[in-house]
């Protein structure tokens, strides 16, 4: 519990707030807003309707993050035991976890293969269940009710465009989609269809929705090579720069004039969904990184040709002003002897 509380304070409170109410100092800049854990409203789970999520559900979300949001996949940044400690602490933030352990839904056996007949049956269910009222006749999220939808907190919540798999926050596997159809999305207009469909019908509808988008696999997640400035050769100094809670660590970099430095930048969150960057006033042409994401680090190599004190800052969507006043640091280049 103590470990989870500390990990939450260090990594999560800036967004979810110290009490978990979704009111951290960075929350106002995020769309969608961070989860308010105190309400006991959880969307991405394997349990029915308004039931609380299982421990494994929480662990999965902490580990894999949520696509298209500022919630990163912490499996790349925290060990298994640390993520389980976070789960233990998260369960103290809502009284809903005080009851009986939640039970996952039974989806039956996942189809071994999806054929055209199964997709066609899903399309028929899509039409007869009036899914198009929100998601549009062809699944583009442009249904008649699309602009009127809000979540339980009163925030506008557009229906999913099924043609954009990267926007599926839970994930775009057939099982992920089937779970959402079965359990609904608690706190949103998306209802649970477990009482309306048999398990095989849920799989059919999931197959149709899945067929509307072609999943494009992202890069492998290995660190990006320092393509900018690579002609400078092996660097004299390598600086491992980290972003945490929209602050740089370290926030002071010291070099000697004439040194070649490589900045290896790894964010711990995805900011407003487009990552973070790095640039240096006075070195803008030679030291610039844009759109680094969790497990998608970027690097840049440059020569400290000018002595002096310079400000480095986020080049993606942050600033050194009112938006992110701490997303900056100082580069000190000492004159050569």
C-alpha cells in the first residue's frame, strides 16, 4: 500500500489529483480528462454494466494505457510489482471496491476465424439495433445523435469512428470490441448489450465493427536513432533526458564548448496525445525533437558551439509560459579552456 501510494504521488497525482478525483494540476490540459477514481465509474473492464472492475482489469489499464489519450502504458516504465502496488492503492480511492469481488462476464468461446457470413450477420445486427443512430450508418461516428452525446460528467463524448482503429481506447482486438459490446462503457451513452444479444451475436457484431478498420501496427518501440546530427559522429556526452509530470529530469544540462552531445529523450506520458518534444533557444536549427511518445523515444545530436546559458523547452505543444511553466530547463555551455 505504501509503495502504491508513493508511486501514485510521483507519477499519477499530477493528472488524477492527490485524492484521485481527476483534478491534478495538468488535468485541465488533457482531453479526455483524467479518470475521477472517487466516483467508482470505470469504463474499460470485463465486468457487467456498472460493476466495479477486477484487479486484473485495473492492472491491464495501468500496464497498457489507453489509446488516443494521455494515459501511457506503464509496463514500459514500472515493474510488475510496482504496477500491482498501484492497483492496490487505486482500490482505496473508491468505496465501491469494499463489496464482494467483481466477477468477469462470460463471452463464451472466441471464434477461431471470422468469415464473410459472420461479418454480414454482424452488419444486420448493427442495423436492427440502431447502432447507426450514434455511430453512423457506415460506422464513421457521424450518426444523428453524435453531436448531442455527453458522459456522466457532462463532457461531450463523440461516438467512436470504427474506421480509425487507433482511436479504440481499450484496444482493437476482436475480444476488446466484444467486451465493450457486452459490458458497455460505464459513464457514457454506450449501453451494455448483454441482455439483448446472445454470446454468438455479440461476436458477430464485434466482427463487423472490427472489419470496418484495418489495424496499422506501430513501430517496434525501440529507441529511435539519432538521425539529426549523426554526421557529427560519436558524441562526447550522452544525456538521458526524461519527462515526468510535464517536467524535465534533469532540468539542468552542463556541457563544455566544442563538445558533441546526444540528447536521448523519453517521456513518461503522451501529453495531450501527441507526445512531448525538446528544443533549445539559440540552438533551434541543430537541436530539435518533436512528438516523442512513451516507448517511442527520440534522440538528437548537436555540437555545443556557443558558450552561454540557454533555455530548453518542449517543442511539441508545451511552452515556457502559462500552459506548462515547468516544461523547460537550462543548458549551460562553459567556455573551452
